[in-house]
C-alpha cells in the first residue's frame, strides 16, 4: 500500500480508522483536530500511571514501511503533543512528537513501550518551532525514528526494537493533552510507502 498524501481529499481515506476519536476534526489543507483534555499515552515507568486514551488515526500496514507526516501545532498546556504512532497493542507501541513544556522550552522526543513499560528519550528544543516533520521506518521489528524542520535534512533520533510486533501493525498520527483542556494541531501531510 502506498499513500502519497492521506489528507488531501475531502474525506478520510477508507483505509483509516480512529482509535479514541477526537471531539473535533475536519479536512482542509490537511487534517485539523482538537484534542480532548486529560488524554495521554504512557505505561507505568517512573510516573506509575497507565494512560491509553489519546487520539490516533491509524491504518493497518504489513511488512516494512516508511511513514512520514508534517504537522503544525499550537500547544497551550504542558505536555500537549502530536506526531506519529506505531501500535501493536496497549503494551507495545512507539510515538514520536514534540511535547510542550512552556513558552521557551519543549521536548523533541520519542517513547517506546515494550512489555507494558514506556521510556522517554528527549532533547530540548525551542517552543518557537511550531511545525515539524517526523518519519518512522520499519525494518523487521526494528524502527528508525527521525525528524526534520523545513529546509533541513533528516536527523536520526533513535533506532529501537518493538518486542513481538506482528506482521500487520497499526500506523498513523496521534495527538493528546495530558494536562490541558485540549489544543489544536494540523497534520498537513501523511505519506506511507511500503
């Protein structure tokens, strides 16, 4: 399955389905959505809590692939985030995004959850950056995560493994608001190459 730009039409492609549908979304030069407040994806590590109620728009994809999105975001509360997610089940998934901290600082990062425990690899970035591209490439059960800003080349963030990932996995975009009442983002493009 090759999808050049999933959000260029007047309706969502038939291959996609919602996991925790957001309260509002529409297509207009991309997928615009508003998150529900008090939503997150995290499992156990360090903070102790388990959350699996953020918003995802997924398609099912088999074998190796490259998934790329370009997203513009307007965070308003700590940890507002949006980006790409790869998911096997509640205990095995990957997300990549920029998580807002305050007006000066945000955290470009990725979370890998294996056997029900999440990690969080981060680097500090300016909160003045409100648009970014993310890429996840699958090679077997290994995943290469990268990001870029306009005009820049791809920068690798990490190489990781997803334990027990099935041949067919869910892949797509996600957004959530762990502490706030919700925020708006726009996935300008989403492409999938298998």
